[in-house]
């Protein structure tokens, strides 16, 4: 039942394996990439409690020894403090350039561990074993690694491609409903940015995916990874097309900063809200019909995903302050903020030609509905 998506980056090519039971097969899948039969695994407390021994057993089948570092769960772990702890632990384990480091967790662990591997001995190889829907469809693929700064999200990092990605769809069954649906925000993004047929499919199959249908989950992860791989192969370091993957993220990152990168707003929830805002802004600019943002909101609401600023608990800054937070976004070029907008579902594009006043008015209108 395993499916494979190939990321063809010439000398940095790798496979994404998708399907149930991959933790049990991890030893056989990772062994061909090892110079010696040992790995260092970085994970978090939640994943360790649920899955670490399963991974250990899967590696042991192939005679691979495993040492593990268990970090606190949560966005705050993606920081200088835990990057230093991770790098120093890997050095204490005497990790060599030819060894593999394994990132075993969601997006936080994947980004942090990948960045640690990128800077350790000027570059050590690593494997991504993503355990959340969001990480399986997005953060584990494409080589973006990094940590957050007090100035903003993901502002410190490096491009460092993994050697292999193992997306075990069985582990999605241990996720909370909220965490799974947050990841669904990234799945929907792919249909909205470049594949209207995939969005049609999600409207029909999304409920089955949420309820645990394995074939629907595998299909959604596979198509998401295919789309990301295609874009990454065209534009690995985000000089052009890869920016499309940030649909919804300009709004999202500002909202995450405003809510303290905590449980008030999970990243995937912010992406869903950001996608709805991006389509609303596109409609106000006359780029797409009003039916498109309405359809986006209707599907997200039907799935139980956050859609509007009103869905975010607690206070939010005013529209001007949110605009200022957007100014820290990595997509700022020559001081000008770039947006990913759409001419319709599946027709996203990148532009800097967006009047600041129109963005502020949109945010003010949304805040007024809270």
C-alpha cells in the first residue's frame, strides 16, 4: 500500500514514501542510506510517548542502533535555546558527516532538526519521519529548515534537503481532531494554489479523510507531496514559483505572531484563515469572483477548520498593527510586501501590486465582525 513520490533535485534527489506501517519498515528503508548502522533521533515528548519504541523496533529489525533526544512539544521549541541543545547533543553522540540524523515529529521537530543537521559539521544528512498531517504534506518536503526569532517566524534557517521522507499514515490516527484539521489547512492550500480538480476532490472526500479513511489520507498526502515536489524542483530556494506555497502565509504569520505562537492559533489553522483572507482580498481587487472566497469558506467551515478572525480566541491587534507584523514576513522584497493572490481556485500567483489601504480595510472589516 506504500506509494512513492520522487523529488528530482539531481544530486540531492530523494523519495517520499507514503502509507501505513512505515515505522515498522523504517530499518529496511533507511539502511541503504547508512554508512554505519546507527542513527540519532530527535523527537518531542508527545511523539516519544506514542511512537518512539515502534520506531526503535523498526530500526532494530535491520540491526540499526538508535539514540534519542526528547524535547518539549510545542512551537516554543523551535528556538535558539533548543537548537543549541540539539546541536550539542548530536556532537556529544559523535555524529559524523556520513551519519544520518532522524527528525521524528511534526513541523517543529522537522524544522529544528533539519537546521541542526544543516549547521552540524557544515552539513550532516538527515531523514524526515513526519508524524502530523501538516508535516507530511508540507514541512517535511522541500528542504526548508529553521527556527523562529522574536522578530518573526522562520526568520533563521537554511535550505537543507533530507535524504528520505517516511510518511507513515498510521500515525495520523493518534492525532487529536484539532491537530489533524489544522494540517488539513495545508492540504486545502494545494488545491487552491494550483489544482482545482484536487480542491473538487477534497470537497467530496475531505470528510472521509477526517474520519480516518486510509485511502483518502494516502491520496491527499500523495497529491500534496506531488504538487510540492513539482514546485520545489522548479524553484528550490524560493526565487520564483516556490513562493506560491506561501498562499495564506503572509496573513498567517502575522496572526501567529499576534497570538504568541501558541495554542490559540495552530499554524495550519492560521494557513486556513490566511487562505480565506487571500481569496477575499483577491475578490476585492477584482481578480476572482466573489463565489470563490465563499466556496473556500464554505468548505473549511464544513470541515470544522478555523476560517475567520472571529474564530480566533482572545484579543487581536488592530488592522495597522497586523500590517506591521506582516512587514517582518520573509516575502518582503526591497521593503515591499508580496502577496499570493488568486484569479480563481487553482490559479494562484505572486504579486507586490497590492494597495496597503485595501489590506488594512480588509483586516479592519474582519476585526469588526469579531
